[in-house]
C-alpha cells in the first residue's frame, strides 16, 4: 500500500497587475485593454508513489521546483492541479531554523517544535534527553537558540524530526550542514529510520549521499519530471553527465506541453483557455487568456468590467439611501431647544456622580496595603498557604477536591512558587503532607530558594506528616520560592505550607 501518492501535481505562481493596483486602476486598465498577469509553473505534471520504508532522493539544479514540491507534499500549499495523497504523520525540515524562536532557549524550542509536530508533553519529556544527546547540545540547553551556529541549529532540528518517529520524514538539504562526524551519524540515523518502516524524502545536491542512502530517485528540471525510478545509480550518472554538459535534455514540443496541461486542468477551464508558448515557459498573457480563477477575490468580476461599474453604482446608491434613512430616524430629530438643555443638564449630573464614585473607589484601593505573597507581612508572625493559592505552580500533579496537590508518581518538582520579594527575618517553614505510597525511595525534598539558589532544605519521609526547616534567615530584596520534589513512585498529597517568623 502506498504511503504517498503524487498524481500530476502542477503548481503555478501568479504575479502581475492584480497584486500591485487598486480597484480604480484595475477598472481603468480593463476598459483600455491594458490588463495583464504573469504565470510561472514551478512544477508541472509530477507523478510518483512511495511505499512504507522507501527513501526517495530528489535531485535537480537550483530552481528545478524541488522545495515547492516538498511544500505541497507536506501540506503547506495545495497543487494548482493534480493531487497529493498522504497516509500518517509528517515531519518536515524545509528550512533551517523554521519552527524555532530565536529568543527562546534550546530546551524551550525543543518542546515548542515537538508541540508543532503534534506530540504530547509526556512524549517530549521521555525523548528530550535523547534529542539533546543526539544533537550534541548538552552544554547549550539553556542558551538562546539564536546564539547557536547554523550547524548546531540544523543538528537540533534534525534530531527532533528523526527521534519523534514520523510516518513520513521530509528533509530539504539539511544533511549537508554540520561537520563530517554529524553527517555520518545522520546518515546512520536515516538508515535506522528506513529499517523502522518510515518513508523518507531527501533533497540533496550530494549525489554520493543519494546513491548511498536512497532506494528511489526523482530528477526535476525547470519544474518538469525528467526521470523517476529505482535505478538510483543510473539516473545519478545521467544527471552528472547533464551537469558536465555531456548530454542535453530533449526540448519538448509546445503542443505536447499544451496537451499535458489540458489533461490536468478541469474540463470547463481547459475549453476557455488559449495556451501559448509563453504559457509553457512563464511569459506574459492577457486577461482573456488567464487568471479566471487565480485573482482570489476578483474571481467572478474580473471577466467583465461592466460588473465592476454596476457594483460601484449600487454601493453609492446604497450609501446615499442609508444616509437619508439616518437623517429621518436620528434620535434628536424632534427634540426642542428647551428639551435639549434639560437633557444636557441630566447627562452632566450623571457624569459627575460616576466620577465621584470612581474617585471613592480609587481611594479605597490605595488604602489597601500590599502584602508579599508567601511570607507573613511585618505585622503578622504566622501565615499558612495552600496549593490552591495564586502564585503557586505545579507539574506532574493534580489538585483533588479537598484542595490537596497529589503527585502522579513521576520524578520531579510537583510544586514551586510563589515568586515574591522576601520580608527580612528568621523563619520556621513547615510542610504539611501525607504519603500514600512509595517504591524505591520514601524520601522527598522540601527546600527554599533565594534568587533561584537553594538556601535551605529538609527531607520528608513516609513516616511523618510534616517537616520543618528551622532558622531560615532572609534579607530583603531577594526573590523567594518554596519547592517540593518527589522521587519516582512516591505518591504525596501536599496540604499546606506554614510560615512562622521567630525573629
């Protein structure tokens, strides 16, 4: 069964007057028969199919239509004519840095790219270490992505796309970036993916790479399919001879190109078109010859300028009618001068009352003293926080109906925060909890961090229901947070955190 089928895919770009002029200029040019557009066929009548486990190499000089064809396969754009049928998930690397944010870190970009490919947070948590290890970026995980070299960016992109195991993997000249060792490792990974049953499409200018890795090959030249098949060695040899000038591609008769386009153009449109030599090569054509359905919003109106003139007149008549109706139905039409004075006085009185009420509310808000989240204020020596309070964040855990934070059994921090300014003093900080089950370890960590650096910690076990860090000294002006970490297999219910200032 075919995983990918491309049937007579033809992709056309339209440029010309309709992109650069407004309605007035368009009507003028149409009436003077001076309107024209330009079309360019990036790909024409490309057909092939791939089965599960195939690796297709696409070769051709610059401008052959390779990247445009990959965008159609990936679903980024639709063919003008023909069809592309895909089965399964697709991961595409069409441009270096695509799908990444330069201001985010390598770690954050890895999860962002995984989310764009449709993978869950749990899946990315399980594969993150493997992705970073394969990309050889262990020392750069918290560096901004924009500080990486192009080779390092390519390694990360390739690592994400290859390790998430898509059904169809598309690579556009990305294996040629990076040092020799990484290229060799990438080729081994490609072979492993092929053995795992994934279908891969590789665009490369390295014929040696195509010969070694690909099971099928597609040769494109100026948008046309020159050859496709399993004879990778033979087609590569012909392509090399063509690049060396030893052979020439046969010129196709214009009539043959016309017939091919007519085969894939819908019947009704084919009858109305008069294709010329310029149509085959990307030249100029008049409005009557092209753009019947290509100018988006102009679709039905571009064929006859009289429709535009009629539509403009109808818009003017409608606007004038709406103005007359407004004058007839406006609210103050029959209000006398005396009534208008009374109305203005009432409106001024209402406005003054609203302003006075707003002023009272502002004064009340200003009298409320801001209390730092998490710690007692200067007038209070004791305070209790719960996981449901704002400012706390949690992961690998869920909140139950009693307001307790219950861990999921995975290793990591289940609670951290709030990020607030410290109030000077010495504190005893107590964690109230309950351990429901544990496996390898029955000991978790409760700690305090100042400016992200650990300031104190205490270990809690399954035999207790509370643990206290005593004598935690804090100075003003620091960022403060508490954190709860649990090992794998431990199910903990966090109930509250109590702060007591002792000095």
